């Protein structure tokens, strides 16, 4: 009897180990992120198995600009939108991260030649490459954020960044204690120019005594450059900086946090594209200029799922469309009085009383 019990215990232990091993293998499957020519690739992780989980044959690919998919800003918003669509509709999604502009065309072609139902180009800089790929593949569906590509198989989405930037300019102009605020752009382009001039107009509308210092990093993927430029602006007395520079702007947050932690004069950063207080905290994020890249990507991608995709169109998302604006978390650091002033200007922009410059 003792021998039988001993043998049974050994067999039970072995079975338990085998089952545990099988569980580990399943947990690791589907987490592929393989490097490929022309940039880094990533696929969505497999969702837990469920009998009622949605399933679609649609495949959607996304090509980032050089800022990368984890830029905590623009590209990340776009990818998070596709991740949400995967959960809701069961589509297959994948991204290719561009390391330089030379990667744009081959990355786009990788999805198109791979039979993807929709290929996204995220960012103004991908415009020329996406146009070429669209013309060479007239049966493919493509879409782009922040550029207008004139092709019958491309949907283009742009934003009124100047309008949202005007509102955070109002916040900066009424919050600054030094009457000096700064703007750091990524690379000079019509898109970033809209951020710049809108912000400056907003500051000047409420605080004509304030000065706006403007500088450009020349890159979207250089946090160290952003940190250095921020240090220069803060040293010059600017107590608020608005970076519209992708991952380069992360360096601005790092510099501001270092200064605040050291106990010097309080400095602030205004986030961009996403509510960046969720990433960097309320102690350093004054407010953010949200740009609903996520909603745009999700909406157009859903059209492919529904079979209603219509190329050859351009959508411009404005304050009126809630395409740009401030997050609810702004009330953590922005007074009710200033937020009321923001609402006043928002209404005037929407009804046309104020026309915000765009260049």
C-alpha cells in the first residue's frame, strides 16, 4: 500500500510539472517583435482565448515615423487605437518602426505587398513615400495622418493644431510668473508651424507682456536634444515650455522634473498629442494639447472592417469636432478661472469670432 501511494505521488508531481510547462509556452506565444529590413516590427500580443471573442480577417498595418511607436505621443496614440480595434473587432494588426526616412517606402510596401487591407502612414514626413506606394498599388487601401495625399485610394486626416495650441497658449499666458514661455518644435513643417503660431497667438491674446521663445530640435527622436534645449530655455527664465516634438519632447519633461526635484523655481511643461500628465505626472505637466490621432485612426480603420472605406477624401478635425483640445486632468493645475477663460476663447474660435493663424 505504501509503495502504491509513493508511486502515485511521483506520477502526480510529474503531471503537474508538464502542465505548468505547457502553460508557460502558451503564455509566451504571440508576443513576437521581430526585426525586419527597413525598421523594427511589432505585432499585437494574442488576447486570451474566449469563445465569444470577435474575429476578423482584416489585417491593418501601421508605419511610424522616426519617433517610434513608444514615443509617448503621436505614434503611440495611433498604435493604441489599433490595439483597441483588435480587442473590439478581432482584426490582425502590426507596426513597422522607421529608423530613418529611407525606411518609409519599404515599410509601407511590406504591408501592401503582404496583402494588408489597410496601411497607415503616421506623420507628415511619410507623405511623399505614401503617395508613391499608392500610385504604384492602385488596388491597395492606405491612410495617412497629418498630410494630404492626393490619390483615389488614400484617406488623409489632418488637424487644426493651431486651434488647440491657442488654448494651451491661453493657459501659459495666464499662468507664467516670469512672462517668459518657450516652444520647442521637432522638425520644421506646416504641421509643427501650426502648433507654434497657434500657441504664440494664444499667449499674446491674454498676456501681451509675455514673450515666446521659439526653437527647433531638428528631430523627433532625440530626448537628449530636447533636454538640452529645455535647459537653455529654463535658464533664460522661461517657466513654461510647450514641446511639439514627439519623443524629443520627453527630454523636456525629464529636464523639468530634475529642476523641480532639486527644489529650484517651479517650471512646467505642456504636453502634446496625448494627455501626458498620465505619463509624466501632474507635478510637471501643466496641461496638454490633445490631438485625437487615436480617434482618427480608429474611425478610418473601422471603415475597412465595415467595408465603407472611401479613398480620395480628406478630413480636417478641429475644435468643433473635438479633434483637438485640453484634457479633463487640466483642472489639477489650472485654476477654474483660467479654464473658464479657455472656454470663452474656445467658443469664439468655434463660432468664427476668432480665426487662429495657421502659418
